[in-house]
C-alpha cells in the first residue's frame, strides 16, 4: 500500500518520527506540495495525508486509487467531503489533540491585549522605567477581566476548555452552539443565543468550525450589534471573520482590540488589512503547534489509518 504525505513539515519539522506510518505501507513524505503538483504527488497512492494541501474533486478524479485521506488537523475544510463521500473515500481527522493549547493561545492573545506584557518589557529594557519619576507606570491602558462577560461562539471541547479558564478568572460566560451537549457547565456559564452574545459580551472568542453557516460570521453588521470597546479573539478559522470589516472597526475604536491566530489566507498576505489595523495582535497559526500536541496528532494519525485498515474506521468525517 502506497502512502503519501503532501505537506508534513508543519506537523513534523524533523522533531518527530514518521515511523508509525512507514510500518503500515510504502511511505513518501513531502515537506510541502504546491497545489498544481498535488495530483502528480499522489499518483497511484491509496492513502493520502494532508494538512493544508487541498484535496478537490478534480484531484480525486485524477487519482482514482485514493481510498483513505488523513487530515493532519482537526479542521477538514480543505477536503471536498461530498466528493469523497460519493466515492466511498474515508476522510479521518484528528479531533481534540490541541484542545489545551488552543485554549492557552486564546488567553495568550487576550492577556496581551489587556496588559501588553511584551510592550511593557520592551519599555523597561529601553530605559523608560529607569528614567521614570514614579515607581510604576503603564504605556497602554490595562484591562481587568474579572466581572466581565465572555461570549464563546462554538462550544465543543475547545470552547468548554476556554469557558473553564474564563470562569476561574471570575468572568461571566455566555456560550453559543448548535448542540447543547455540555454536561459539566463551569460556574457562571450558560448557553445563550448569538444575539445575546453579540449584544452583551465584553470579549467574544471564536471556536466554531468553518462552514457556510459561519463563514463571514464576524462582519460589519454583527460588529455593529456588539458593545463599544469589545475585544474579539479568533483561533478558529480565518474566513469566519470579514477582515476588512474587523480592521475598520478596530481603526474606528468600535472594537477595542483583536487577537487572531488565523487569517483568511495563510501565510498572511502583505496587504491583509489587519496588519495595519489598530491594536491587533496576530500570531502565525501556532495554537496547535506545541510538540506535545503534535505528538498526540501523530499518534492519532497512525491509529486512524490502522483502524481503517482493519475495517473499523474512526474519526471518519465523510460517513
């Protein structure tokens, strides 16, 4: 059985091992694959792994041997699921491997907006504290989170992890999800409508999947319904936000600050309006990337393929 990894470097930048997959078939690993070369790289392989290299219906037509697609991530919007379902191709993702890390990044972005720790450290190293006539000063406004309201859009495992941290900080938490499945709701946390979250939240954080119902969810109209001075955090998918609308709201002061680990086009385009927007913290899609998380990703990736080979596929989003 031929196994091809199209873009393995982000998940394994040579600090992990591909041996688990190599023992299951003839393995070829590419660090990166330009989109135009995807069909040729897949060739006659039966098993394909991808992180962000798109698998389209046209690619599947050109590569009729494909029977299994493994996504080296939780989100699987880069695969044409309908085309796979029509062809009987299993598409297995890796859910929940980075839950603690994405929750941690959510608050890393939020804390930076509230206290700008690095900026204050730079000020101290530049000699501004030494020259200050007072024992204390701040170069930006400082924001206390206790007693404020966080709205969480998307309340799966990551959203619930974020809610637990927010609750521990003394925040009130409103959560919105299509499915009310949480059985262990943290203190000061309850389900709410999207309208209530937009209107009442001091902080809105996005943890929803990208689909036609969430694409462009944060836009000029929804931002207008938010509180003046709201903070917006996005660690889900870039296209959930209309970036020009968010940039305009940041520059006008309607939105106090934003923290994003994802953008609509990655790597970020030089003309992305968020790059020049006021009080916008941007990180290069790293919430998922601590080594411990990637070790879990690799382990589940191997077990997904093993389960499929045994005729008992798990994590199959194309069922």
